[in-house]
């Protein structure tokens, strides 16, 4: 396991490791309300598709708990307040859903929470207890899924010792352990010494601030490069494989991930380096045909104008700041999931049917 906790459910509140403060300080944000969770997701206190999904599940609990308290129906039969609860749950669901539109795990987790029928419980309080337990189970499920992805990935890439990764797909992006970095952790446990090259990942520097921090913390050798150094690095043949995470994988195998992933995939193909994606099955969106059909989140232009208190461009400059890009399926060597290794859109459909 990783040596830190991305999130914990403590005494009915969600504790998040504030990823906007890393690596400078390790601070905890305590979310006591659904609005606190929404703000933490939007502001990237918590980020990474699986972690967002887990956080949203707890946000759902906080929202419903507040709804039940405000209506003063804790000990009342659900059938006595059905219309008010139904309307309230819908508002909670969509408030959380709209925080980050691209990561499919967010919707997946919220649907799991929304599917619990409150009318089956004797009281609204017993329903709240049930969804709290469900959110806790989703977090544990995510960690176990990552461990399985790590083992399957290590079986596939067990001879590789030098990796390039982009953004952060580690314990910080999940409930724990990580997807892409989970594979790397599993290989490290088998082989011993390995080396990871991490891109800075502009504009929010998730690679420089987060990936480098968590790999160093867990004793894995990491070398930081700027995003523009990937091609030069690959030309030296020092990279055995590229491995990244994903925020959404569509039915044809296209991969939506942090902006810059597509560039890395093209360079990998040009240099005959395999490009792997590690992601849980919950990241796969079989209802969306291709990457071109996915809404790409456009983030605040101030993220590109500078970082922290530093600003390095003139005011009123036109800025383009998509959070994600689409890597076409033909650039992806394989997708590593907890169900197994998938190659291409045909592999996705076969896995779905198995």
C-alpha cells in the first residue's frame, strides 16, 4: 500500500489530503457538508477519476444526511416523506455530478449511491446508515481494484524497469495504491530497483508536485522532466514502457486523460515504445461511442497565466485551457483493468460480454 491516505471517513466527516498544497505541506481538509465536497472536487483538493468518485459517494451521504435532518424525518417511515426525499436526492445527485463533467467514475459512483432504494428501510435514519456503509464499501472496493490492476499489470510488464508516466495516477488519484502507479508499485515489489520518469504535467504540475512526491515517499526512484522533454528522452531508448491512467475510456477504446497524454502517445508510437493505460472497469464508458463524443472540461485560464502567486503573462491574453485530451485507440498498446488486459475496441466488447 501507499504510505499515505488520500481520504478517510472519520466520525461522519470526509477527511481529504489537500493535493493543492503538496508537496509543500501535508494538510487535511475536513468536509462536513456536501457543499464542502463539491468545492473540494472543483478546486482539485481531491482529483483523479477514481478518487473523485469515492469522494462524491461520501458527499452524497453528507447531502442526504443534511436533507433528512433539515426535514426532521430521521425516525419517520420513508413512505411518509417520499416526494420531498425524492426531490432532495435528485438535487444532491446533480449538484455533485456537475462538479467535474469528464471523469466517468463520478457518475458511476453516484449512480451506485442513488440506486439504494430508501423506501425499503423502516426509517430514514436507517437509510442514511445504509448509504454511509455503501460509501465506505466503495472506497474499500476501489483500493482492492487497484491492487488487482497492479498485479495484472506486473504480470504483463514484469520485465520492464524504466517507465514514463504523465500526470498522477497513483494513490493520490484513487482511494489508495493507484492505477498506473499501482502497476509500478507492484513491479517494484517484485523486481526491486526500477526507475520512473515523471512529466511535470502543465499547467497544474500534477507530475512534479504529486507523482514525484508520492513515489519518493514510497522509496521508488523517480526522475522529473518537463513535458517538452518526452521526445528527447524516448530517443535515448531509456524507456521500456509508458503507463498512464484515464478519466474515461469510450466504447471504441479511445482514452480521455490529462491534457498532454495524446502528445506522449504519439511520441511513444514514433519511437516504438509501448503505451499502456491502467484504469478500473468503472472508468470504461461503453455508452459513449468515441472520444470525440466526450465533453472536455475547460478550466480557468488563470491556471495557465501562472502558478500560485506568480503570474508570467500579460493581462487579457487569449488562453486555451482544456483539462483533458483524447488518445485514439490505435495509439494504445493495451488497457490494464481489474478484469484483465484489453486490446482495442474488440477486446472491450469481449470483456464486457465475459
